[in-house]
C-alpha cells in the first residue's frame, strides 16, 4: 500500500483496542502488532484525521479530536494528550537548525526564584476530558503527558551549564527548584488519572544525550527520580500503567527506571546509542520496549529495507516470548 494513500488507510485500519497496548505493557503478545508513537506532526495529523470529524474547526474540541482521529485512523489503540493552559513560563529562545540549552534563563538566584511565576496545576481545565469522552472512538484510551518533564523544565529556565554549576554552588536552591516543578507535575497527573478516558500516563523527560546521562546518576536519583516514583505509584494505584519517554543514553539508570520508579514501558531507542533490537534483548523480560525503528534509518532506507527490519523486530519479539512461555511451562 502506498503510505500516502490516506483514504486506503482509513478504509482498512483495524478498530482500536487499548487492551493490545496493555498486553504489551504486561509482557504479553497482543492480538495484533501494536503500533506506538508519542506524537504525530500537525500536517500529517490533519491528513490522517480526515474531513468527517464530529465537530468543526471553530469548536474548542477540534484540535484534540483531530489528533484522536488521526491516531485512530493510523492504526493506534490510543492517543496521547497534553492538557492546555499548564506550562512553566520560559523566555524566548532563538531556535533555527539547532537551539542552545543555555538560552532563556529565568532563575539564577534566590530572588529570581521567588519572583518566578509558578503555574498552578489546580487551574487546569480537567473537565476537557469529560467533554472529549463522548467522542472517543470505541476501544481507545488517552495517554496523558506533561508540559516537558522535571529535568527538562529545570534546564529550560535555569540553563544547562548554570544548572550544572548550581548543583554544587547552590544545592538548596536547586532542591527547591526541583520541588516546585515535581510537585506541580505530580498534582497534574493525579488530577488527570481520575478520569476514565485516561488509560495510562507518559513520563516524558529526556535524561540523556548520545554518550551519557544529562546529569550524574546520583543527581538524577536525588532531584528527579523521586518525583517519577510518586507519579508512577499514583498511576498504579489508579489501575493505570506508566511509560517513560526518555531520549539519549540512560543505561546507567535503567535499573532505577525498572526497579525503583517501576515504569511499565520504555520508549525511544536510537541506532547510534542502542538499537531497539539490542534494547529488547537486554530488557524485555523486565520492562516493555516501545518505539523502535530509528527515524534516521527510515529517512535513509528503502521501503523494502524498512519493511524487512520491522518484520524482523516483530518476529524476534514473538519468538522470544514463545521461548519464555515454553521455559515457564516446562520448569517445575
């Protein structure tokens, strides 16, 4: 099928079934291969959503329903959602082909910390989830994510270099900054998962780059991970599962991800760090592995190469599961 023949996609897509995703998160084989992605870009979203949405473009629900129907029509069993009107203020950053992690600092000392306008998660319009519920396609659930993560927000309004220095020069201030971020994100997630339309939570926070973690593992454990431990525990108490999205090389803290914070799934793998096949072989018996085929590989490979690699990934995961099942059956 031509990937750009969207009408064919709409006509032939299987109906969504969130239990496929739950099965994958629980280490089971789903009824069919389970597609997973964090976001769909806006132009593609509009094409995939089609022209038969239940509301018009002037309706407040339109952008959310366009995203939901795009995910459904593309074959996903879920849609990710970020509730509006909740974000940590940042200064304007000059972004062209790249951007600096040191631009736009708003906090550099105790005084600037005290005058910073911290957002109130209780002011978010969570009733939006109730208004979306009647339009959610049968079988789908939403996965809620946050306006950047605990570490990402700290870097955005302190600056990466300054943050690294303040860890040693102003540790009390850094402790308070992370508290203000983490406590607010925790309340946001707690309020979201009270709605039945939410089926899982996404902890979206980039902790690494190509060669190592952004901060030392000890600093991550001190300032960042305690908040995700609470977020995941809150999700689990509500009967939801939790997925971590983190780019970069974070193998030094994967035991923390699995055993301490107890995330159910890990998303995002890159070929120049750890290809998804290697990540699956290393971790699949401890955590669900999501994402996979590197975007760079997709951009530079033929459709036939992409198909063959994707097929091998699916076959490997199924064969590994069946081997595990046989061992379990034969072991007294």
